[in-house]
C-alpha cells in the first residue's frame, strides 16, 4: 500500500479478513477431527551463522537451515464421552505398544503412529482460505486438564503439545 488512505485500505482488504475463530483441525491418523478451542500456527525461523571475516563492515548472518519451533499447542474441548482424551491416550498406547505391569517394553515410532495434521483457515461461509499441513506429527505432551467449581458452566479442555517434522502453508 502506498499510503494510509481509507479508500486504499478498504480496497486492499476487499476480500475480508481472516477471523481467528474460523478454523478446523483434522488428523490423518484414523481420519479424526475434534473441536479445538485454540490452535496456533507453529513458528519457523532461520538458523544462521555470524560470518565476520570481512575486515570492515557489519557481521553478515549467513543462513544455515530452516528451523521449526518445538512447541505446537492445540486446545481441545473435551466432550461428555471423553472422545478426544481417549483418542490421544490410545495414540500413546500405540506408540508404547508392549505394556507389562503398566510399563512399556518397546517404542513403536513408525509411519503408522505419525499423522499429518491439517489446519484449515475458513472464511465466513466455511470455505477454506488457507491450509497448513503439519507433517510427521505425534502427541508429545498431554497437559493436565483441571476440574474447577469456580466457573460452573465452563467446559473442560485438553491441551496437547504436538511434536512434528515440518509444516507447509498451502
């Protein structure tokens, strides 16, 4: 935009804005979809090396590789049948498949226990504006859910920290 004139701003955003409450989260593992109350697009950044061999001038930051943040959190609303919690507990059981006296004897880290997570950014009509695919994902951490009598009509949530290889915005 060349200026901050109202006509240019309204023209620039004539297609509308992306609303933060218009999204869907889907898992390729068992074709699952749950109601997420919050979801973030993971952070990415460039790892760099400071190259200072020049006898004068500023240090040049040479890009080395693309990095992705380790924290990718999704908050799910827990249904009365606890389906979302059971889904992630079952996923954990599949990763640590051989249980004896409650302890795992082996780890099964294969493609069958990884998922592609698709986040769809939706418009006002429910159509997809953008898609973020998160690859080789699995639940790293199930954070505590907390019951409380302080707010009687609040719903229970499950926050899941997802580990993943990378993501692509489509």
